[in-house]
C-alpha cells in the first residue's frame, strides 16, 4: 500500500493533477472522524502562502502552502474560503545553520532542521460543519495522525480568528 | 511599461508558462552586467525550497522558491545545478504577530512584515562564467536593483559554499 501511495504521489506530481486524498488504510471514507485522517495528495508542490517562526516551547520554523483553490482565495481576498481549499503548514525544528554562520562570521542564520509535523486545514462546509467548515489535520513525521483528544483544541483556538475565516496565516506578497 | 509587465506576469501565471525574463526597460539584452537586472517571470508561483530567519541587523524572515529546473535538481540532488535553474529568496521584515500572540496567550509567533527585497540566483554557465555560473540578483521592493558595487560581494561570499554549488539554501523535505 505504501509503495502504491508513493507511486500515486509521483504520478500526480508529474501530471499536475488536482488534489485528492490518499486513503490511509483502505477506509471506506465513511468514518465519522471530525478531523482530517488522510494526507492530501501533492501538498509539497503547492504554492507558498507564507512562512512563520514559533518560538518558545514549540521552537519551530514553518512554511504554509495552499492548493490552487486556497491560493486563489488568498490572492482575491475571498472570505470565507470556498469548499476545496486546503492549507498545509509544514513544520520543522528551528535550528541555527552552523554552515551559514561560519561563512557570515556571526550567529545569525536559522533554518529548518528535522521535519516535526504537517498540519492541514481542509474546507468542506458540509463534512466539517461542526468545526466552522474546516477539517483539522495533524500528521507526525512517521505518518501517524493526531487522535480525537489531540485534535480537540484545534477548533476552539482557530475559532478565535473569526475575521479571517478561522485561518491564522495571512498571504505574504 | 510597468503596467505591461504586470499584465505579462498575470498572463504567465494563469497560463503556467515556463519561466522567461522580463526586459526591465527595453534593453537589447546585450548589456554586459555581470549580475541579474531583470526579475524572472512568475517566481511567486514557484515551489518551495525552504525557509529561513536571519537574525541580527538583517532581521528578516524569508521563503526560498525554485523554478522547475531548480526544484528537480534539488530533489534529485543534482550538482552542479543545470543551466536554467533559478532560485528566488523572498525576504520580509521579521515581526511578532500581535494577532496570533493574543490568541496563544504568549509572545511566540513571528511572521513576515513588509517585503524588503527579493534575491535571485540564475544559473547560466556561459553568461555568468566569471561568477561560478551563477548570476546574482537583488531587487528592492520598489523594483530597483542593486548596482555593480552593491552586487560585488555576492560571488565571493557564495563561493564559500562550494560543496553545494555556491547555494546556501538546502531543500526542506
């Protein structure tokens, strides 16, 4: 299954197909999980929304990417985001670049270390009606996803960003 | 000319055309500038290479994007980068997100403020033979570019990254 998934990803990336979902374990799609349990296909090829550094305990640096529906909505300032919008946040540990700092002659450069997790916002106003139309997804670097208890705080926190349809990240020009 | 350039960018973005260059002021292309004086077309739609934060005096947060030739080389670990590779570094001022921090209840979130500059590495082993095959470009947010004196330190600094074909940024998975 894993090899098949990888082939699907490669084929889709080459063909530039519209995003769809990879069934993670042959589920029928009828499961009632109120959050995203399947990694959206081809997300690493999506266009840039913005970047961010979360300091403190999180200590991550990340890139936020959007599928074509989300990027179009961002660029045209369409709110709420239309169904089909998917926003991906790729998170990495935040580490100094010894290599760059040696060349620059000072400790100034911070770059991505190991990937830590990838999070998704998937807009489907019917499927995720109970959480503002957004499905929340959290995938660890081994491909496992957050369980119901882990995902529970996502919606109430995002719900505070009501002026931007529950989305924290703004588009960087 | 500016409006025409914007229209060109928009059309190219919609059509997904292969990157080419915008003549900045109707030059014949015969000028002998040893650095990049024209903004590569469509760069904002390119795929993500990585992200970075430069602390200290620079105090910027940035995203590095690559055109298809560069992304293919990065993913296949092809060195040196082939002719036609273009790497773009989009830099923004590094600012705390008051909006996010209010929601998180602590000062942890740093995001892009205003754009500061965009830098390019353009691989053309003949045109830029004197600078390791790379043309260096620096464009301020008003579209003006660095002059010869400003661009002079680019090559000797990048030349120190000889193990990665003079490119500082590594691909983030």
